[in-house]
C-alpha cells in the first residue's frame, strides 16, 4: 500500500477534467521514495518508504524523534 511511514500520507481520489468538463476518476499518489537512514541510537540502517515531506521532517527533527512521532503503525519498522 502506498503510505508514508512518517507523515501517514496516502493516495487521494480526484477527477480528470477534460476541456468539455467531462470528469473521470483518478488517483493522486504520494511522492514516495524508499530511503535508508542511519540510526545512531541503534547503530544500523533503517529503510523507510517516505514522502519528500517526510524526508524534510526527518532532516528537521532527526530520525529518532520523527519515528517516535510517526503517524504510521509502529509495526512497519
């Protein structure tokens, strides 16, 4: 499932709107990247599926704080 493990962002549903305003359903996927982060506390690499916003959160707060405050279920890591 496409979900950010830090922010909890998931895909949302919207419409494709043509020039004649004919609407068809579409999905907006989050900007997910698989990224490895070094955990100083555990002394190992942690691989997370995070959005660009999740990476900015980790850069700002640090990995340990971001994981503690994460929205996604803890069983992921």
